[in-house]
C-alpha cells in the first residue's frame, strides 16, 4: 500500500527519487522547455526568484506546488539562487523524449553551490571564488582553499586564531566542515559563509593524501612543502571529495597547490581590513576603497592578483625586491610598459577560460578568446626578452601548436554556442562540409537532382517535392510511372541515401 504523501504519477516519483539524493539543493528538473521545481523547492524558488507559484496534479485528486523557469533562461536565474546561499542541482533529460515511449531518463548533470561555479554570472571577475574546508584536531586546524574557476589551490595549518584571521582574509563563499563541528564553528567563528557539513570519512587522512597525490600527478607531497601538514592535507582531500560529490570530476587545470605560512605575511583580521577600507569603503556605495583607487589592472587576472597582494602583504624582503625591480624596469621603459599593457588587455581572463576548457564547458567564442590570449602571450614574451624579466620569460610559452589548431578549426566569427550557428571552419571535416552544403544549398541540390533525373528518364515535367526537415524525396507523378526506364526512379529516395 502506498504512503499517503507518495506522488501517484511516475514523473513526480522520479523527481522525488532524484531529490532524495540531493536533499540540501534546489532540484531544477527538466521537463520539455522548462526546469520545474515541486513542493518545498517550488516554494523557495518562487520566493527567491520572484516567479509564479502554481500547482501540478500529483494523481488521485491531489496537487503539489510547482514553479518553473524557461530552460534557455537558467543562466539568469541560477545566480539569484546561489547568491541567496542555496545550492542548485541541475537535472537534465539524458535521452531524447522522441526516441522513447517510456518515462524519460533523467539525472543531475551539475550541482552548483556558492563555492563551486564556472558560470560568469555567478562569479565576480576581479575576485577569487573560494571554497574552503577546515579540519579540526584539538586546538589546531588544517585549512584548504580552492577556486575551481581559476585552479588556485592553497593550504595552511595552525591555531584557531590563525584560522580566524585567514578566513577573514580569504572570505570563502562556502565552507566544508565535519558535521560534528558545525555548531562549534558557528559559536567560535560566526556565520561567515554557506556552511556545508560532510561526514567524517571525507576528511580521512590516507584517502585524502591519495586523492591529492592523484590530482597533482605525484607520489609524494614533499615537492609542494605540505607533507608535514597532515590536517591541511585532510582538508584538501575533503575539497576534492566534495567536488566528486557535486559532479565535478574534470579538474585537469588543478595541477599545483601552494602553502600559506603564518610567518610569511603581515596578517590583518577582518576588522582591520574593514577599518583600513582595503576592499570596502565604510561610506558604502558613495565611498572608494584602497583597491578602487590603486587598481589600474587591464585584466581580471591582474585585479585578483592585486587583491591577493593587498590581503596577504609579504614580509620576505628578497621577494619584495624582485617585484620592485620589475616595477623599476617598466618605469624606465614606458614604451615597453605600453606594449605589455595593450597585450595584457587582449589576454582577458585566461585562468577562467583554461578552467572551463578543462571542465568541458568552453564555448566557441571563449575558445577564440583563448587563441587571442595565446597570441598576446607570445607577443609579451618577445617584448620582455631581457635580463630583468628572465624568470617571467621562462614561465611563458607561446603554445603555438594550440593556437594554430584553434584558428584552423574554428570560424573567425563562430556562433556564441553550439547549435546557434556555424562554428567549425570549412575543410576541417569533409562530412560536416557536405552536411552544411546540403543545409544551406538545398534548393540548388534539388534543382541539380531534378535536371539529372529529367535527363535520365526523359520526363521533362518531372518535379522534386519537399518531404520534411530531415531530407528530400523524388516524386514522380502517377501518370508517368510507366515511362520510367529500367534502372530509373523506382521509389521515393531521400537525398544522400
């Protein structure tokens, strides 16, 4: 016997089966041209997104709350959900509804959270979007910070006070904790961000070590200087575990991890940063912060780096002098400065483009921007080829092979997205060229076939008719059927068959 609250329709049963796997997320369930939400999710979505709340039949004379958004507008609505502190599970149709007579198979293709996002509408171009994990052991804590949109990965280990300062400096959007520590964290650190509880096994030391080594492609963490930070390694492993749980397995852009040592920087707590108006003015929208005044960066990457330098002031004199030497070199050669700034402006946000490419989310025009960035990188390398920039030159590669491949493969004016127009250049795929010529030159193809068959049959009034969007067929009037010669037209023949 069914429970009273069990939906009677197969589609709603499927919805709640999937929803049970992601209880903490708003499930956006694809139905035709809409993403729909039901029950409590519908009430939340209606309130947060400002969309109409209606209802849907749940069978047996019962109804359930429903709210939906057009599928093509999901990128406009997701930021509202995430910025309000909610997680969103995007549940897509995994098969073509036209090819099945049963209930369409569906599954979650992406789980978007405040700390895990690639969408430009969910990110601030000049700021990192940190996902943090904290692992506690007595009075010590291990911390890991990952910005999946750029691949930046940092770890640290220290006291509770150090963790307090570091959280205020990094300002993560989402924090991962063991379930048993959530209440204690709120009491000690306050409600700083979206808190996501995980089971203790996600922080287990040995699996965390193995996950981190596998991700970085190494057998030991000594080369990164974090082998003696077991709590930090556990926190980093929890971050990677969480990415698996949220359907983010394409992480090829995360290839290194850096260590944040308490003695390397001048640490400022969040109250000091606020009172000094480093990132926000106390006067609100009418005021200007320190970064607003000094930020003259021409790329989002530069702005993020400047924010990091302001948040983490160096104490190492040698490293500071390296920065000053580079500043002096540009100050002495203003022509070089102009060239480099112009090329950097063309690079754009290369970090986030590379991250999207690794995740398989790169759009055609973003691939073209990647090519422009590689071209500008080669120009910068050629411009700064002098002793003052030796280290920078060694770190730069023109990636000429990749640049050539992109420019050969894509049209200069490629469509914004696949399915929205032509993307691939002519000559890359003979099969694609044939299909594209058929699509765009269908009328002339029909006329050519018509003339060929007229010549073959001797039927001067033979006509070609249009069948449907998937092809064309030859139609011979019944009055001429007996005039078709042996080997001529015998049946309706789709073009290309």
